[in-house]
C-alpha cells in the first residue's frame, strides 16, 4: 500500500504551532496509517514576513519525495495559497484543503505582503482540487472571507459550518473524509 504524503501548514499568531498541533493530530488520527502527516514549524508566529514563510515552504516542498496533499489552517492557508500562485511547482499536488483561511485584501486584512496576485485563480496548478472549510462562528476570521474565495474560485468545493469556531473544535473529520474521497 502506498502511504500518502500530507503536508499540514499551521496558522500564524502567538501559540499557533501548539494550537494547530491538535488539528494535525486530528487529521493523523482520522486518516490512519494510509497517510504520513508532516507538521513542520513555520517561521516566527508573530510578525513574520511572507518572504520568511516562502523560504520555509520552499524547503518543505524540496523535502517531498512523492505526490502530496496540502492542508493548511488560517494564515498558513492564505500564505500557502499565495505561494502556489506565485511559484513554479515541481511537486505533484493531489489536493489543497484550506481551513478558516483569511482573504488578504478584505476589510481589516489589508496586508500587501500577504495579498494574492491579480488573476490568482488562473495561476494555480491546472485541475487542482481545492477545498475551503469555514465556520460561521469563527471568532478570528470572518465567515465573509469564504465567499470572497468562492467568487474567485467557483470550481472549489466549499464546506460551511455553524459551530466549529476558528479551531474547528480540534476536529478535522470533514477534511479527512474529503481527502479519503480524493484518494479513492
């Protein structure tokens, strides 16, 4: 049996690595031995630049030895998404799963360094399955961010929730189910 490679990218902010470890563990538990979930520590959690994240993502992609499924939470999802639209990808990506990702450029999220380039949707790898997950009660990233992504990426699969909060109650069952569906 081929073990699938999963790269899980944490969110940003103070304590994000430890908080998101529970999400990575949830994914690992739900997927079982069929998947190898890698969970690297990203740059300084508070005040880091996109260039620092880009450098780290480049190292992580260089270390991959087979097809990969990408999962990311919050700011990590937004920055991973930006990376995929700006960099030449050598890795074969089977799917992209973004949980509670902010849309940089939206009101109160105007950070030019993190903003997506114009026409970003056309710059993603062709035929890449993209999934977004967001909860209406997210206390950090407004639910409205999900609709901004949905408008730009009508082909994406959108998963809406009512009571999962920003950390999805540390349960990524739905993400695991979608990953398993992609692997079938």
